């Protein structure tokens, strides 16, 4: 009881703090932009967590869905003037179609086929994006036509207007995950994750459950892709479909706690803060490479000390603390 | 003619070169408690897999409630009331006891009832109400077996197949569980097919025995008759120490 109570209040305080960030005395556009980057990073982790953490289906190429969201919105806007609030649907639809194709082929099989397929599809899309230069700008990347401050184009010179939609996305995904963990669909996903044969014996339609989980996760990821390209105004093949991006998407949940609602939020926040801190330290002490080393060491430390992610030890700590 | 709940006709299963089931035929009437015995590797678990849909038979047909279900997916068999447990317990280890049952109840709760009340009555029946919020790893073996049985009977369950649910339990725990299993048959009319190694237990539970040896049914009848059958004595009782 006590834990739930204090968790909720800490959560609400954090959301209010982030929402009111631009009004804070020390705040500037650098800090606001850094927070938006963090929120986008967290939202991607939350989207991946749905299929990998809750559903137990290891997607190693989630960049595909992210890239489709970003490219679909950007290409539709530049080439045909379709505004992003319509383009976003095209991105989500494209991600859904690719998800159904990958899942439809691999989810009837057991083992590594799904994970492998996501990697192969990622590599294929990266190649395609580099090849169709006219459409995607190729290696150089794709710059969104800039309109300045525009409601039509959902663009802004200042980062601040992106803060609230990004925060809303993270809060929304958090609530969705909380709901999912207790809902029928979420219980089915978790049952499939824990034991496919037992899930079947319990009457769960395993194939359909995995497919719907991937579909949801893919659509959530594509939506973040749209937000990403509106904010950064640019996207390139590596950034969209590359395996580095796919790994980045996995880290918040792995660090924070796979299959939990708070995990990706916690993991994403800790990672960005650690990254900024080590960057700052290395420039301060003028030791090149220190940042990467310290950052990597810290992540390693967390993974060794808390293999289930930070959310477990943290909630244990809050529970133990006297009033 | 008598209406059988389950009819297995000429079923075979081949793994590569190994014939695990060879033209197996038998039928079970609604409300029966049938024991399936046989030495290690006789094909008992394979027969469970084939009947419950975990594996497709190489040949033969399986009828349930009068319908051919040979090619019906396993999860739909469960929703039609055909449940099974696994020889090696398989639970959802990251879900609570209550959630383990809820997942199954949500799939097959009959119209007019709610999955919550189905879960509740199964928990009460198996005396698991004090453990609803526990994870399987926090339970004793006996309780984990009960959770697996609870997951099998919750919602719509007309036929229950138990694969060595009593093995590894103490005498008292086993007696306790046997009582609960028989109560399912007596109170709810659930038809039961049990695989069990401990002969006295099977003899006490089942009103009919099927004996499987090298994938073939070598005896089918009343427990006392089967125990006197010379084929059974050489094939099973003779080869297995301490099983009398
Ligand atoms: N998936 C499989 N692939 C290959 N062979 C298998 C498979 N499953 C079972 N077998 C083989 O089929 C035969 C029957 O096995 P099964 O598990 O059905 O026996 P059982 O009667 O349940 O034995 P036990 O009393 O040890 O549980 C054995 O020889 C076994 O090795
Ligand atoms: Mg067996």
C-alpha cells in the first residue's frame, strides 16, 4: 500500500517537473532539447518492451518500425505536402503491414526465426533506403522541408513545443503498459512469454497473441518515429533502420526492467543522465574516450548488480524505507 | 450405441525411426476415471500429446464429443473442455497463482458465468485461496501441482488428463490430491484420464485401466483383471521393481 502510494506521488511529481521545465530558472533550450531526446528514447524503449518484455519475442531489428514511421511521414510531407498528422497514420500502417509479414511468417515457428527475421528485414530496409536516393536522399539522409513555426507542419524553431507531446507519449505508453500487464491480452502475452506449450494448454491462441503483440509494438514504435523526425527534422538510413538504433531501442528496458511499466522509463532516464554526466566529465578533464569508457562501465555495473533491471531493487528500497 | 466422450482409433505416432504409438485404439465414456499405465518410454506422454493436440498423430483419428478433432488446434481443444497437465510441471513463472488460473479462465468461461468467479471457485476447491498473490517459485511442489490442475479445470473442463500429477509428492500430499481429483469427477462429472506410476494409487483411483507397452495397448479392463493379466505382469509389473 505504502509503496504504491509513494510511487504514484514520485511519478506525478516527476511528470509535473518535466512539464513545467521551460519555466524553471536554470532551464534553457539545450536542457529542454536534452529532455525531449530522453523522452523519445524512453518512448521507443516502451514500445519495444511490449513485444519483447511482455510478450517475450526478441525483436533485434525494431528500427524497422521506427524508420518506417519517420520516413513515411517525412517523404509524404516533402514530396506531396501531406501534413505529418496525416502522415503519421501512413507510417503506422506501413509498420503494421511489415509486422504482420514478419510475424505471419515466423511466429508459427519456435526459436530464433523471429529474431533473425527482424535483423534481416532491418538490413534490407537500410539497403533500400540507401538505394532509392530520389525518394530517401540515400546515405546523406532526408531533411524535412522546414516551414519555421507551423501548426500545419507540426514544426517549431524552438524545441519547447515538442516537450509536451513527447511527455504525453511517455505517460500514455506508461499507462498503456500498466493496463496491459493486467488486461486479458497482456496476461495472454505474458503466458506465451513464460511457456508457449502451457499457454496453448490454457486455451491461449499463441500465434495470434504474438502477432497482435508485435502489431501493437510496431505501431507504437512508428508513432515515435514520426515524433522523432518532426523534432530532429532529419532522418538517415543508419539512424532509422540500422542495428545500432535497434540496440539503442532495447537498452532502456534491459537496464530498467524488462516487462515492467516503469522499467524503460527508469532505464532510459538513467542512461541519458549517465551519458550526459560522463560527457561532461570527459570534456572537463579533457580525457578523450573517458566518457564512453565510464558510460559503458556504468551500464555494465548496473547489469551485473541488477540483472533484472533497476525497477526491482528500487521498489525494494522504497518498500524498506521507513516513513 | 453408447456415446463416447473420447474415441481414439488406430492412432500411431512415429518419431524418425522410432514408433512411439502403434495403432492405438480405445474409447472413454463421459464420467469415467481411467488409468493409463505402462513402463517408462511406453508412449503414455506421447498419447497425451496427440490427444490434447500438442502433436499431430502420424495416422489414425481422434474423436471428442462425437466430432473428429484430429486436426483441431490444441488451444481450441482446451476451449472445448479438454484439459491436460504436463509430466514436468509447466506454469507461468512470472505470473501469480491467481493470474495463472485467470489466463485459462478467460479463454473458456461458459456464457452466463464470469472468469473471476470461475477462478475463485477453482481456488477454493483446491484450497489455494491463501496463495493467490504468490509466484510459482515460492510454492511447494504439491501446491505447484495444484496450480497446474487448477489451470486445467478452471472455466470449461469436461475431460481432464493428468500426466503423473502425484509423482514426487509425499504419501499425505498424494492422498490429499487424489481426494481432490476424485472430487472433481464426483461433484462436477469431469471425465478423468490419469497416467500414474505408483500402482496402488492407480488401482485406488481408476475404475478401468489401459496398459500401454511399446506403443501398443496390451490390456484394457477392470483394475483387478488387468493386475492378473499375464502379459501385463511380464511387460510392466515384472520389469518395474517395487511396483505391485
Ligand atoms: N519429441 C520426441 N522426439 C523423439 N522421440 C520422442 C519424443 N517424445 C517421446 N519420444 C520417444 O517416444 C517414446 C515414448 O515416450 P513417452 O514420453 O511417450 O513415454 P512415457 O510412457 O510417457 O514414459 P515415462 O513413463 O518415462 O514418462 C520414448 O522412446 C521416447 O524417447
Ligand atoms: Mg511420460
